[in-house]
C-alpha cells in the first residue's frame, strides 16, 4: 500500500500546459498503437501527486465528437459484444527524477485500460504503490 511521505495532499490537476502535454503524450501512446490516428482522448481527469499522474477520459472519433470507430481493430468484437466502454485510463510515473516534468521521456506508463466495463483502476494503488488520492479515491 502507498505510504505517503510528507505529501498527503489531494491530487491536483496539472495546469502547466507543457507538463500536461508531456503526460498526455506518454499516456495516450497505447491508444495510438491500438487505433492509429482514428481515436482521440477527451480528458476528464488529469491529476498528479509527486511522481504519479492519472489520466481518465472518453475515447472519441477524430473526425467528430461521437464514438470511436473500432472496425478493423482488436476491439471491434468487444464493442459488438457490448463488453467495451469508451473509457480510457492511464497511470504514469515520472521515472527520471533529473528529467524535466515537461519531457515525455521522463514519464513511464505504469498501467492502462482501454474500454473497461468496470473500475479497472481500483486495485492500482496497491499494485503500483501509488497514492489513492491521485485517482480521486
């Protein structure tokens, strides 16, 4: 379980634009690998505590604000079977303490979930020794 040091404050949104972009680029790399440029992320939560960042959002089609187009991907059958949501979540950890916060190479994807139908990230605080507050728990 996460054992906070002096930092037990609630998660704060990442307001610095360059840091936000670096975290989002690292977080959404898996979406790009799975869907190419057909899916974009509409961010709902982007929080940070210390070296941890959590991203949650809705996957959207790039040419509209509607649902993504999954045809031709490994997710097409899941969507057709009704066992896929449009949610995407990612947990990241800044692994390079000397690297700048706004450098995408400083952020490592610790876990992610594409289209979960439950709260897949509920166990991540224990699995990754991450602060529950970064998830909004």
